[in-house]
């Protein structure tokens, strides 16, 4: 309780300092408009539907890329985790592609996908794919041998076991990969909108900066921050529910 | 009738290491409805042998015959119950869910399977815990749940791999009597792996004693005690003590 209160105090103190510094001319009010002005602008733009629409576009792209990545990376990762042969087949490719920072592929993606939604979804897909793949592969590899043996002993077929035993058993690790992928997907979506787009919150922030609409720019940043916060909370909550059996409330065994 | 004929198992050595021989040559049989224990020093290959018997591992030589048919994969007539229930019961399923899971491939309506699961849980005294998750149960109750799953599977042959090794002494006696009771009332053929001489003698019609690895059969000791047996009276019986002494001498040398 005390910690939470002090946290709010620090936050308010910083906002107050900004406000005062801007109003008193310590910093340029053009580049650092008073917090109250930014808040008012934010309120106006949020109410007009402009910010929600732009953030919505960005979130839709991030979510589409994330969903595609999960759809591909989870099954591939599980197969890599359970099959040494499959792992040998894919590992070299993964090790080469994984260290590539996702923004580095934006120029290339623009060449063959243009600056439309497809390009952004692809770049998000690329960014989210590897953390999810690694999470699934590590998780599947670490599944207690007892679970696999039990499934085999009771006549569960291998594909069936992959879906109903390996996937849930690897669930916490898959969830960890997804939790890493969510903020990365959002970052890369915004970045791709800044480099090549005609809408979306990334594009909006950059356009406001270039037209010296500085309170609007900050309002965009705030909206993005809020969206990120919500995404992470939603991922935390949703994935936590799916892997509740492995949570902290279970007694040790 | 379960016949193990000249069974041998070697593991191929990795990276130039010499291959390891777990089972040299093991032959014995379990008559239909019989209760046979496999007893041997730890590390002598008991678990390997059990996995070969139920078709999870392919033997290097020899074969396993169940009613004169060779076992090449896990047969539906066998249920394997593992040493560690917490690594064998799926923690993301309830106790009843664990049972329904192994019944998925079996014929019969959903309602029939519910009834089978309920009966199996009642047989092991867990009727009230169908909706619990395994990790909400004590070690002894988890082992009961694993036994219920094996019973519900409808197999004539129960293979148990040191199932009571990790529960306290009192729970262990309860579980031994529970197993002896259901095995007798449901006419199960039981192959019971243990490293505990008293447990083997108390439960079995015959005890197959193995040598240290690579395992061979040192001797088969019949236990001629009337059933049902009583934990106190049986253990004071001359025949119990004789069998115990003989086995002790075999394992010692």
C-alpha cells in the first residue's frame, strides 16, 4: 500500500516538475508543452475518436502478425522440442534468422509487400515468430518424460499426444514466449508505420512531430503507452488463466 | 497368461561410448489372474524390463507374449502405473479428466465412460475427488488416482512400477491392501515391480528375484499364503518369514 502510494507520488512529482518547468520557461514550451495541455489534447483527440481509430489500426496489425506467428511457431516449436531430427532440420535456419533485428527487414519487406497492411503484418510476424518458437521448443523439450510415457502406454497416438499432452505440458513456456512476443509485436508495428504507412498511431506520431503539432504528438505517445499497458495486462491475464495449473497457488510436489 | 521369453535389452552407446546392457536374459511368466512381483537391486533394469513388457521399448532379443500374441506396442489389455503419480497424472486435467483422457479411444458413449470413471474412482475411495486437480491431492491420493486410471482403462493386466515407493509407511499399507483387494475382486493379472522385499512377499503369489545389472532371473520364490491377507498376521506367518529370508539371501550375495 505504502509502495503503491509512493509510486503515485513519484509519478505526480515528475508530472508537476514538467508542468512547472514548461510554464516557467525552464525548458522550451514548444518542445515540452505543459502536461495539462497534453492531457487536454489527449482528452479531445480521444473523445473525437481519432486516437482510438489510429491505435486500433496499429493494434489490429500487431494482433494479426502475432496470431499468424503463434499459429506457425507453436506447432513448429513443439515438433522441434519432441523430435531431434526436426530440430536438426530447422535449428541452423533459426539460428541464422533469429539474431536479425526485426526492423532491419522492413526495407526488404517494403520491396515486395509495399507499404500496406501486408508489410506490417509480415514484419510483426517475423518479430514475434522466434520468441514463440523458442518458448514452444524449450517447453516441449522439458516436458517430464512421465507424461510422454503415460500417453504412449495408454495408446494415445503421437499427433494426439502432441496436441493434448505436450502442448499443455509446455504451456507455461509457450505462454512465456507469447508474453515476450506481445510487446515486440507492438514495437515493430509502430516502427513499420513510421517508416512506411499512411495511417496508424506510429504514422500519426511522426506526422504530428513533422508538422510541429507537439501536444498532439505527445498525446499519441500517451495513447500508445496506454495501449501497450493494456496489451501486456491482457496477455498476462489470459495466459495466466490458461496455465493456471502451473501457477504459484499449487502446493509443491 | 503373460510370458517373458529370454528378454534382453542393450542401449546403444552415444558418441562412441560402449553400449550398456540393462537386461541380459530374463524369462518368467505371470499366470492369468496371478500376482507376480519383480524384485531386484536398484539399477538392475526393473523399469527397463517393465517398459519392454508393455511395448514402450523394443527388446534387443527375446519377446513378450500376452495370451500367445507377441507384444510389439502398448496393448489395450495392459495398463501401466508409474512410480511417480505427480509426473504421470496430467496436472492440467482433473482426476476424472485424467481418466476420461485414457478412455477417449475406447468404444462407448460419453455417458458410459463417465460411469466407468466414476466406478474406478469409487473403487479406490476417491469418489468425492473426481473434480479435484492432481496437485490438490496428497501423494497417497495421487497414487490412488493413478491406479483408478489404470483400472478404468479396462486392462486385464496391470503393470506397476514401484507405485508405493514415495508414500509414507502407513499410506503404503493402505495402498497395498487396496491393490490386493481390487486385483482379487476384478481378477487382474498383476506384474508389480518393487525393491521392497516385504511388500513383494506380502502382495504376491510369486516373487521373481533379479540379479544386479545386467539382469537375469536369480530365482522365482512362490509365496504360499492364503488370501485375503492381513498386514499383521501375514507378516508373522512362518511362510512369509521363510520367503523373506530366502529372498534376502538371494539379494545379499
